[in-house]
C-alpha cells in the first residue's frame, strides 16, 4: 500500500509542484487543502499518513493551529514556509513537527525531508509503551554513578531509560560541563549495544581538512600524506554507538556527507568503496541549533534527523539539590585517589558551595573539589577555593548571598571580563579563566544582558 500524503498549501503553483514531486516518487497524494477547515475535512475522509503543512493559510487559523490537531490525531506533519527565521522555527518547534521544509524547495529536499519524517514517525511509535515501563526499571551497573536527587534530573534519567533500549538517534543539549558525554555513556551502557564499542568524536577538535578521513577513513595513497590506510570512527563503532560531541561545530560540507551516511547506513572512505555500518548515533551540542540554522551554519535536514529524541541537561545552578551530593562524591573519589582520609566538610564550606552559581557546571565542581582535596591536610575540609572568592584580589567584591543566583552570576562574568580586559575567546580570555566553552559564555552574556562594549575594552 502506498504512503498517503496530504498537502496543505494555499499557493496553487507550489502545491501542484509538490504533488508532481510526490507522484513521481511513488507516493499517493490526497486532495490539496488551502485552509484549516478544508484540511480537517480531507484528513477525516482520506486518512493521510503524513502531511506537508504550510504555516500561513487562507483564513484566520494557521498551520500552527492545524498542527496541534494533527498531533492529537497522531498524524505526522512537516512544515512548509518561506521563512526560516528564529521566530518561525520556535513556533514550529513547539508543535513537535517531523521536519521543516523552506521554500523554494528542490525535489531532493522534499524526498529527504519526507524520509527523515517517516523515520521519526516510526521511531516515536516504538517509544509509546516505553514510558509506561521506564519508571520501574533501574539503570544497570554501568550507569549507577549518576547522582540524582532532584526532580529535573529524575526526568532526564527517566528519558534515558526510555530511549536506551531503542536504536533511535538522540540529541543531548546543555551547557558545557553539564555531563553530556556521561549521559551518552549511560544510554550506551543501558542499550543492547553495550558490549560493542562506544566511540567518542569531538567535532570541535577535528582539523577541517581531516574531518572526512577521521569520520569515514581513507585508503593508502588516496591523497597527499595518506601513507597508511585509516579506519574511520564510524567503522570502528560498527555494532556499537558513536557519540558526536559538539555537533554544531561540524563544517557544512561534512554535514551533508554525515546526513547521507545516516540515511544510507554506510560510509565511503576517501579513495575506497562504500561499506555498510551499523551504528547508533548520539549527538550533543551546547549551541542553540535553531540559531545556527537561521544563520545558515547548520542544515535543517540534519537537525531533524538527529533531533528524534532530545534530552536537555539542566545546568547545575538549576539543580541545586544535587550540588552537595555531587561535591561529596568527588570529595570521596579524590580523597581515595590522593590516599587521604577526608570524611567531611564544615558548614561554611557547604554554604559556599551552595551559594556559588557554577557557570562551569559539574566539570567546574569536579575541578574545585579535586583542588580542594589536594590542598587539604585534615579529615575535615575547612575552606574551598572558588573563583568568586578570589575576585577580591582583582578589585571586585565577593559573592553576595543576599543576591539572587543570576545576579551573582552576572557579577562574576563581569568580573572575569574585566580581568581579561574584555577578551572572551582564546588564551587569557574570560572563557578560559572561567573554565567554560566560549560559546557558552557568549550565550550566558546574552541571557544576562551583559554587553561586551560596557567592559571598556577593544579586545574580542
């Protein structure tokens, strides 16, 4: 039986063009609708499997309104729009579409988007019953190191349990230092692939001219300098999981090749023949990919291919009930590592840890505890070295516990910018001083309304 597609588009020429593309590709196209009520009537009578849905329709109601109805009816939909700005993407994202096709579109764009949409629709059906089971299922031994006491992280763990036993793509979102690689490891350890390789690739660390070779491999002599054969990361991960960290840093030309590899489940080493690979994809980023798409730096089709099951990791400042349990975990870990008998910390230390805003998240907390253990000599920790506490030495004030968390964070970022002379990126920049990713710092500055120009510096 042919897959049945409904087109909801109020521009006749574009609707007919889309119908021709779908007919040619072997799909069955329902009647074409141009308004909200017409679309609902056709859907009721013809029962489409998937809908191409324009955002702006005839009449008062929009495609956004229609999408909410289709979602309730479990009918998958892909948005059509002449706009790709952030506001449009946000409105579309809220309805959880299976894709977003920007006009004017090519035949290839339509078919690739539809393929991705079908992939996501099938995977979502597989997950329907998993949520009911997840609450009663424990994480296995490989995942018990995750420290969870607060509600926000319990939801994350539940999502991990839900998605782990499937093979669908996962996109992990969160600031630098929130534990994205750890979460990816948990998913792998709780999957049927846990006896196979877990291969990590930091896309931000790959040299642009070597990305393709790193991912897909190359044959000896395939290019200047290829003195030996290289087995790519995808082939190394065959049967297991590949973790694409900082996926937002991948160059556009490689995004195309990655998407093709995901769709065809094969790789083509440079100078070699295509090979089938069986890998599960987990990607992560601290960037806002919708912004990257709007700026033309990230492909929308790849975004929807990866964003089948997003997991948002909250920053440490939003899970404050977990700060002390995590700190005590690192205290015990580094005490054993340094062969020290350290059993606790004073109330002043615990208050300092709780009052601090942790812009570097769990990674920063681990670094602080490692340094504290190294400097401690007795069984009880009496002092902890925090960046804000050190700010007195650079002519700024200490953390004010009467202020709100975001106010302390704002003060700290401004203090670090002043210390770096307004420099954000690179050696000696504020991001390096704070031990966080520069893109994370820029994002936090935007959210907190910090203008770099106000720091009295000409550096960037």
